[in-house]
C-alpha cells in the first residue's frame, strides 16, 4: 500500500530542497524523521513537516478505510521523495541608466510517497 503527502508552493528553490530530499530516499520513515531532525537547514524542516503529514495520512487511512487495516505504520519506507519546481515569481530591481534587472523568486512542491512493500 502507498500513502503520499504533497506540500505545494514552498518558498524555496527546488535545487536547495533536493539536497535534503535525496538524503531520506529509501530510508524507513522513522529513521528519515530522525535524519531530518539533525540536518541544520530550513529545507529539512519543511521536508520533515511533509513526512509527518504522510505518516498522519497513513494513520488516518488505517483507522477509516477497511482495505488499509493491514497497513503497519512502523514498517513504512520512503519509496519516493521529490522536490519539483513550481511557479516562479518574477520581480524587478532598478539598475543604472533607467534599466531594470530581473529577480526570480523560485518556489517548489515537495512530494513524499511512503510504502510498506
């Protein structure tokens, strides 16, 4: 069985987020949460929040859906962890001689898929 959680439009570039997301891929969910707790980055806190949401989704499915009763939340593994680009906010800053320079404020989506297989 697979359970997933998605956090959309996080105000951080996907490139920075991917450095943390790659560290937890393939780990058991509890171990991944422990790894994220000691990583001193903003992206680690956001990924940990998404992982916690995925675990809560698994608990909720286990209690409310009959076909998920056999789901063991202790044996869940991070099957897939992605950081994909989202819409970029485009801003401009004044430059010399009346011109303008672009500023790209990047966003990303975090997707975590847990599986017991």
